[in-house]
């Protein structure tokens, strides 16, 4: 059997590589997303809790750099979600990706505007619910990933989601080179999504301290904050991450643990890492694959090298050459 | 479908999903605190409820007790 390395959605978008840059709040800027799309992948702008006009600014930065389609990742729990969707529809963005939450209330208007919708799913049941609601694809993301995470590993989650739904499944979490991309296809995925690998791209606008921390990281250098209380997030170890975990343990020993107080510890810390490179106080969200990443190079080279290795391993023709 | 029938069917799903005894599920049972359901468990329950009742639910965060769930099902069955 030959491996199928594309899917109808990627074909419609005219992508050269079946590789997506996962939306990353603060880190996934319009410049990085444009670089990924321009090079033939699918770039996605991260927007977190932004206002509509902030989202528009990044979309415009991306459009100035590429005519290729790109996506926007939205935070459905944001207070500004209505204005964010208005901007996305006005700007005719090609793809909407979502992290936590349920995009289905917005599905009809997004589809009417011709926008492809692909939520991240942490489990089989959520993937099935999303398929029933009519989304176009799902991103099955394992807990190896950087950022907010679920409970399952990519290796275990992806094939189970693939078996459960008929829409394209994009594998994410722990993918950093051609071996990872090939593995994603072996698990039945119809595409691969990476976050951490793109953080050290030449076009990535994260603070030099952030890039240096990933380049220096070893396999064991990430930790999960919010495991006991709050929201689980994988970050590179530093003072902030370690004290966060200690605070969780202390809070749990109290008679009435206050989960909200713990959640507040996270507030603003990703921005501090991305924009200020605050070594002790920032949340340097990154995945377990950080230890595999040793170089800063242009997005086009990252994609080219990864796809050359992946096609070689899978024994399929590299038609991009 | 009567309220009692909705409750019974919901209870069946919960008993099966969480390996409970019948008498461990009542309308006041709190899914998180009494059954220790995590967010992934809740999606599993919602997905089964959708299939078994042939309804669509939002991935709502405001379902705390069995009563909340039964109310949501009733609302969707009536819709
Ligand atoms: C710094 C950072 C921020 C992220 N922010 C978001 C986000 O806002 N929304 C989201 O759905 N995923 C977010 N992610 C997850 C990525 O989109 C992607 O799925 C993940 O990084 C894949 O795993 P990898 O890091 O092992 O490649 C973030 C990841 C990182 C590293």
C-alpha cells in the first residue's frame, strides 16, 4: 500500500508540503505564518485573547508578505471572539483553527464565507463530536506538544482518532523532523502540524533568549505546569515553571485549594517569554521535541529538509523538487 | 420521552462509562466532585449522549450535575 501524503483540504489550499505551522499565541506572528505559507506549508497566526484590531494587524502583516492562503488560530473563550471572527471573515482568511472550546456555534457563518475550520482535539470523543458538527478536519494533538495540552500522547491518540472519523486528521505534538512527519503518516494522519520546530526558524520573531533556550534544551528540559490545578501547559524549565509547580502542591495542601489563584500565575507569562525573553519570569512554552532542534534556519529550508527526509523514509516520490 | 426515561438512559451511560453501581448516580450527583470525571471524560459522556439520544450538544462547560445534563438533553429533545 502506498502512503497518501495529502488530503482534499491541503489540495484546495494549494499547499506544496502537507505541513502546518500550529497557531501559537504571541509567538506565531503574521511574519512567521506568512513565511510558512509562502514556502508551501500552511502558516497559522496565533491570537490568544486579542482584540479584533490586533488580529487584523497581524493578518495585514502576513498579507504584505504572501499571496498564499494562511490561517488564524482563535481562542474561543476570549471575550473578544465576536469581533475576532468579524475581522477574519472581512479579511477572507482561508483557515480557522481553534484550541480549547467548541467552534460549532460559528461554523455556519465561517463556512458561508468559504473558510476551512479545523479544531484541535485531545480525544476520540471530541473528534467525533466535531465531525458530527461539520468541521472540515481535526488536529489530533498529543501531550508532547508545547503550550496547553491534553492527556494522551501523539502515538496513541492519532491512530485512534483516524479510525474514529472520516475527515482528514492532522497529527501534532512531538514532530520535529522528517522522521516525525513520516511517522504521522504511518499512524494514518493526512498531515503533520509542528509548533516548537518553527519557533527557532529565522523568520520567527520570538526573543533571542527564547530561541537560545530551545536550541540548548535537552530531552528532559520541559515540564508541565497546571497539572494539579489550573490548565496543563508544557513549558521549558525555568524558575517560573518550577515555582509554579511548587505553588500548585502548596495550594493543594490547603483546606480549600484555589484553582483560580493558580491559573492567575500564568497570566502574561507567555508574552513575557516571547517578547521580553524574561528568563526567570516567562513561560517558555515549547514541546518535548525541543531537544532535537539544534539550528536556526529559514522556514523554507526547514520544510524542504523535513519533506526530503520524510518522503525518503516513506518511499514516496518527492514531487516538490 | 419522560423525565424518568431520560434520567434512566443518562444513568445507564454514566454507570457504564465510569463503572459505577446504579445507586451511585442520582440527579444531584456532581460529575466532577462525586464521580471524578475529568474534562476528557465529560466529552466522552457528551458524545455518547449525542449518539444515544440522537441530539446535538454544545461542548458546554456549564454541566456540573446529572440534573444539568438531563436538562440539556430535555432542551435539545424539545428543540
Ligand atoms: C509557544 C506556543 C504557543 C502555542 N499557542 C497555541 C494557541 O494559542 N492555540 C493553540 O491551539 N495551540 C497553541 N500551541 C500549540 C501549537 O499550535 C502546536 O499544536 C504544538 O506546538 C505542536 O506540538 P510541538 O510543539 O511538539 O510541535 C502553542 C504552542 C507553543 C509552542
